[in-house]
C-alpha cells in the first residue's frame, strides 16, 4: 500500500491498495508561472484536480538570500479558492539560449564558476533547436544555494502545496570541451544530494524527482537509474518525468522499465504531457497520440497516479474543455 500524506482538505484520495483496480490518473494542468489566470476556466472543470506550475530559480531568489515567493502565494490562493491542488516545480535548467534564469550572483560571483553550463536541447521529434542551460549543481557552492532555496520554500509552503518536484535528470554537456568540472558521477551525486535535501525539508508535501535519462548512461549501465529508484522507494519519494510517450524506444532503455518494475512501490508517480510530448506520433497509426493512448500507457505500464497536461493539449483546448476527448 502506498503511503499518502494527508493534510486536511488538500489530500487526494486515490485507490492505492495493492491488488485493487487502478483508477485513471488524476488530471493536473501544467503551466508556467504567471499563466494561471488565463487557465482559470479550464482549472474550474470538475475532472481537473489541480495545477503544476514551473517557477524559475531567478524568479524565486532575485537577490542572494532574498526570496520572493509572492507568485506562489498568488497561485496557491487561486488554486485554493477553486478547491484545487498546487504542485510546484523549481526550475534550474532552461531550454533556450536566451533563458539564463538563475540569480545574477550565481553568474557573477567567482565561487560559482559562472553558475550555468551550456547544453544542447532536442525536445520532441525533429532537429535540435539550439542550446539551453543548466545550473552547475555539481559545484558545491551552487548546490548549497539551491538547497537553501528549497529550505526557504519548505518553511513557507510545506503542507500548503500538494507537492514539489525537482526538474528532469537529463542534461547534455559536451564533456570533451567542458571547463566547469562536470562529470557524470559528480552530476548524479549532486542530484541525489538535492533530492535528499528536498525530502528532509518537505516533510508534509509530496516530493517528486523527475527522471528520464542520466548523462553517460544507457540501459542502467552505470546503475544511476537503479540507485535512484531504490532510494526513492525506501524514502517516501515520488518519481515522474516530463514525457509520457508510449513505448518510446529511448525511454524503454532508461526510465520506463523502472517505473514498470516499481509499480505500487513508490509514494507517488507524477508524469507530464508537455508541448514537445505532443509532437510524437504513434508508429502504428502515423497520427499523434490521443488522450486515451497517453492515459492507457501511463496507467497500465508506468503506474502513473497523476498526469500534468500541457494547456496546449487538444482535449483541453477543444470546445467543452476538459470533458472532451
């Protein structure tokens, strides 16, 4: 039996007894900070249980040790007023060359080594779209500041938000030319330390780590994936990911088989259908995956408890809102 944190009126009731038929995953919206108001009509729909909102590190910490959580407070108040749950994602990596959304001090003060490392991004199906950035979590000084942010957030929102999730594990760093001290082992260790820190400070709200790929790893040949899932199952940590793509070949050599193996053993499985996910096509039909195809794979194979749907998802945009297929 999965253990669910229940804190007053915001607890979700899922049928989680082992051996019982699994209900369809709960539906959450997925959006960015500042966009909730225009989604209010969709959020009101009775089959939408809540919203996951992405907040950049820079927006939450405009100055060193000076935090601004007003955006979360506004979004939480809006969700509470509608009887919906709020899941927050604390973003330390970005998928545009112009997005360097970490605090200025990380970019300028020498102990942080520049704060960000460049990475190549190839979302969805198609050619790479350019490079983005990832915070240098493998540098202890950077990691210390990120964990300080998590602690400050927990002091304000633990038990008030339904959950917090850390961004996806996938990064693409050019190791041959890297001068930041990056290594795959150092990166894995840093992400695990951040996850432990999040679990330590968020004792009431759910903690979810997004996992899709680990750098340098294929088919668990470094046991990064295996160690993460084992740790999560033993420490009340949920797992998830940014992409539900039924039986996608690359994912089937990385996180998907572990989700399948750990069905019923994780506190929470929360995965997303984001904008790039919507570009994938079912190889059998040649058409883009339907809502039913996403949900069936998520529930039956991955054991997903909740899906974070992009507001661009056709069934949400169609006439009639969330009640249309």
